[in-house]
């Protein structure tokens, strides 16, 4: 035994079975890259496929979706668990969601969030719990239609109607505390990797209607001469309070937000983006994304850059570069929100070009300060319009990627893994990792090199899989090992914040 590079190395001369190495023709992708997909539950967009399915049907659907997600080369899922002031788990802060059973407040017979987190982690997918804090209803303003015991019924003075929806008023301190406590409950009770919010803060404006917060502004806005500044303060306060509450409970749990793609147009603010968007985060949704980044209120930001490269009013490339300038050197990762839902169906010709989506990924990869992307949504990738799912699976995401580390979070580099056995079988090479004392190891990265020497681990050229640590013993089967080929395997350990071990050993098996 001697040390070679990182991880544990094993050289193996394989028997005459296996399949051709599928990585032979593919260009290298980044070793570190967020590859996530949104799974929306509101209106049953992604999952469950319809309300009222049995618990077994819901679970079968979700497992199938995770398997497809993993097969596409993703490494994280962002799952909506609180779509409308309700819950996909037993909660003190909202009733059971109607999107589970068809009736708000009805117990589905199991804990969907616990199930989903466990199944995601089995596949070594990060689980980001996606919440919508202010929204109470989607298509009505009748508070009597809410389930008995609903917080909005119990605190009707917290509720305002705008358009055809009900909202918690962001201007009330008691609302903010309630929302922080609701998120804290998730972090305390579930082994999630992140809390995630999307673009719904103050609602998107309706022509001719102002958000009805006269009463809360009169009571709580005395320090502000401008109501817009007060509204931004309310949102900023909530965001900072959520970050603090999350870190107080579990410092390793991340907090990310996916805002609308434009902070401000340059015509409004010379430091804004060279765009002509009809909505601006700062002025219309009162979401000051720049403030969050500069004040370290979020660990990642995923602006919804849902336009094609070169789009006149709001170009993907222009906005990507603008967000890079906002986040470079900060304590906030920048992931791009990509519009899978537009592929092959949007009326802009670029979205009917099979190369548009891959070009966007290539554009991001040329800029190291873009740390990856999140796709909206899973059902649109599964539809495989213009072959987008096949393209990701076979080309862009063919090789696995590790999620980028966040140096400002409290991670611990694990020790090198130990006690790895290799056994050649007809269905491939079985690697068994017995590493029970490696307390900081959450999962393992498995690299495979041709021949009897291990090369560099700086790229993912030889990364073939990641596998979650499974108690006392973790097993991985390399089904893709080629016949009559000698390989060297390298196994490294990573913590849940993706810090990778530095040392290892080499062993030879003929």
C-alpha cells in the first residue's frame, strides 16, 4: 500500500464482461456544478400528478421521478413543500395541502417530506425544501374555504386580498415571525440540505390596483417616507431573519432564493442590467436582491433568466453577465434558473432550436463564476421536447458532477475512506466501502482510471458516480466496466457540504 493522490485507489483487471465505456466521446463538463430541477406541487404541476392519489401511488410516482432525475445527471432536487400556506408534512403552521388528497387539512396517511428526503438522499441528491411564505390561496379570496384551524382563519387580521388571491401581509412583524417559525420547524424536524424560496414576495402587480397595505403601513411604516422603501425593508428583514434562524438550527443547511430575472433595468438605475423588462424586482416585487447578496442573507441566488440568448428585451447572455458582476467575490453562489418549460413550445423561434438550451449551458460553463443551474420544471424535461432530456443525459450531464462547496459554511473535510473491497461479478464490479468511523463522510465519489495508475482528480474526466454513505457499509456496482480492461479505482469521502477528502491508499488486484 502507498499513497497516490486523493482517496482510496484500487487497480483491477476485469474479466471479459461489461459494456463499452460510455464516456469515451463526451467533452468534459465541470467537476463542480449545481445541476438541480424544480419539482412543483402547486396545482399538481409536477407531483403528485393529481390530487387524491393513494399514498402508495404518490410514493411510486416520486421514486420514478427521482430515478429519472438521477439518470439525467442531476445532483439536487428543489421540491415545493409549502405551496400555499399549507404543508406536505405534519405542521403547526399550516394544514395538510389540498394538492395531496384534494381536500385541505386531510392527512395523506404518511409524511411526504420525510419520505422524499430519504429517497432523494438514497440517490445522493441534495434536497432543497421549497416554500412560498406569503401566498395563501391560488384562485379565490374566500377565507371560509380554508381548512379548520388554518392560521389565516385564526389570524384574519394578518390577511389581505389582492386580485383573486389571499396573502399574508408582509408589513406585519407578527407575520414575519410566524413565517420564520414555520421554516424553523422544517429545519428542526427534517434532514434537508436547503430552504428555497422563489419569486413571490409582494405579488406581481395588477394594473390599476395597489397592494392593500394601508393599515400596516400606517401602523409600522412611520420610519419611512416612501412606501416602496418600507416594503423592501419588510422583505429584507424576513430574508435576513430566515437565514439567521436556519443557521441557528443547523449551520450546514443552505438558504437560497430564485427571484425574477431582472433586478432593475438600466433605464431605471444605471447600475441595472441593459434590459427592458416590464417587471423589476426592486420596484415591483420589492425584492432587493442586491441587498441580500451584499448582506450575506442568502447562500445562493437563482435568478429566473427565462429568456433566450440574444432576446431583445431581456437577453440570457446579458443577464447572466450582470448577475455574475453582482455575485463575484460574494458569499452567494450564482445558479441560473433555466426555462425548460419554453423548449419547443414558446412562440419565440429560438425556443424551437434544439441547440438553444445546450448553448445556454455552454455559455454558463465558459464563466466559472456561474456555479450551475436549476431547471423549471421536471415535467418539461421528462417531456423531452426537442430531445432536451436526451441531450442532457447523453452529453451535457453525461459525467457526474459534485455540488460546489460553500467555504463560508461550517463544513469539515472528511478523513480518507478505509476498508474498500472489490469483487468481480457478472453484473459488474462491486465496491464495498466499510467506513463506519468516518463521522463527517456523507457520501463517496468514485473515480475510475484505465490501467494501473491513478491520475488527477481535479476534473470529472474519471468520475463515474457518487454514492450516499449507508450506515456501516456502502456498496456500489460499476456496471459500465469494459471487458478485458484493467482499471484503477479511487474513492474519496465528502461531507454534506461537498468538501472532499485529501488522502488515500492504492491497492492492486489482478
